[in-house]
């Protein structure tokens, strides 16, 4: 499955319908940033909105997954094969990203505590001890921001109120209150802020 090809196909179909990315996003109750990610091959449309997307673009799910208009002959067989490939590929990608994110956080937390302990016991009290501790904390934040980027890049956040799956921007996720991977976000569908749980479906 070629994400770049699928992205180009989505862009082509959107333009054939004389829709901007913002207009397509509005019809699907998502952000135009999500549409941009599809069209550049950085992400795939979520399964929950694939049918709606195909309806707006007047294409079939099979067309979408192939990245081109296809003939009806053997379409069922090809569709099953593509869905299986898609499921395997996304599962592998999600697991890899999720594992990487957790590994980064574990290593960062370990390094933070080790750095603070070293500064507290091996560096004499004074300005250099304070500078060292502050430096360790700053260095700790860098991988945290990267881990958040990984978290945002995979899956979506499910609105507790209406069940809509939200794909926030990096800045929206960064400034949202959170408990682990559950974030307090505003849903574009019901317009309410709720605690949205991370779901790995993209």
C-alpha cells in the first residue's frame, strides 16, 4: 500500500470536486491539517471516516486504498487483500511508534533522576549545583517534546462525549492538560472539551 500514491489520489479527487482542504475537512468534521497529512502521504484517513470521505469524493473504498480508480473485476478480492495489508502495516507502525515513545520516556526519566542525584551528592552546594540541576531538567524536556510528537503522530483521541476521533495539532496536544496519554481537548464535532483517550486505530 502506497501512502504517497493514496495521498495524491485524495488531492486529485478533492480538486475534481472543486473543494479546498478546509472545505473537505469541514464536511468530515476534522481539521484541514489532517487532510494535509493525508495528501502528503504522512497519514491515512481513519477507518471511522473512510466511508464519509469516499462519499464526498464519489469514490469507493477500494479506489481509495488502491490510490486510483479501479475496474469492478476482482475488486472484492483486491479489497480484502488491501485491507489486510493496511491492518498489518498500521499495526506494525503503531506498535513501533508506541514502543519508541515509551522507551524515550523511560530513558529520559532515568537520566533525569540520575542527573539530579549526581548534582545533589557530587557537586558542592552553590551556583554550579543549581546550574547543573537546571541543565539536566532542560535536557530532559527535549526528548519529552519528541515523545509527544510521536504520540500525536499515531492514532487519534476519542471524545468522551460523542465518540468522535480527534487528530489535534502538535501545539493543541502540547498545551492540553493530560493524564498519561489522555488529554483534555475540544472536540470539533460536539464543540465540547472532554478528557479524550488515545486510541491506536490510524
